[in-house]
């Protein structure tokens, strides 16, 4: 009789614990990129980013054309140049190559900074909406599907539609 009572109490405790854990560890998943990419701010940020990138690309192409023209002229004239003039022209070409390399590095850095400047406010807005929806829904954990190795979507709530609604997106 004591064994039976113990088993019944243990089973009741297990059922209660499952209910408590089910409530405590309510989880959801989302693909944050899907949210960000449908936000209207994203399109205008990407247009600005692409325009800035094109401006840098155009400047680099002009520098490269100038270098190629000087190199072609040097190759064509090099037979008739004195050693001093050759050395001067070679140094000028080397300096141009260095400037082109420096420009490429600076352009890459500026492009990354521009991307962060334009996208960080959008990412923060999406993050806040995700947090708000998660709090309103009583979720303890929200996983971004981009970083998961595995998840069972039938046992997790997709917050994407709720977040899109909160942001007024389709």
C-alpha cells in the first residue's frame, strides 16, 4: 500500500513538474533576416549603401585607368628614356600602386562602417519588436533559425508573423 501511494505521489509530482516546466520554458523561433529584409527602412538603407559602394568603385576604377595609362606610356617610352627618368617613372608607378592599395583598404573599411551605420538601427528596431512580442507571448527563449543546428518547428512557435504584425509589415 505504501509503495502504491509512493508511485501515485511520484506520478503526480512528475505531471506537475512537466506542467511547470512546460510553462517555464516556452520557446519560439524566428528568422530575424526575414523580418529585417521586409522592413521599408531596409530598402532605403540598401540603396544608400549600394550608392556609396558604387561611388567608391568608380573612384577606384578611375585610379586604375590612370595607372594603366601611365604604365602603357612608360612601356612605350622606356627604350628612349635615361636611367634617371626611368627610375623616376618607375617610382611614380610604384607610388600609384601603393595609393590604389591604400584606397582599397580604406574603401573596404568605410563600406563596412557605412553598412553598420545604416543597418544597426534597423536591426535594433527588429530586435526590440522581437523582444516585445516574446514578452507579450510569455516566451522565455527565442531562437534565431539561422544559428540553430536543429529544431522541431512543430514544438516551437514561429514569432515571425507576430513580429511582422507588430511592425506593420506584410
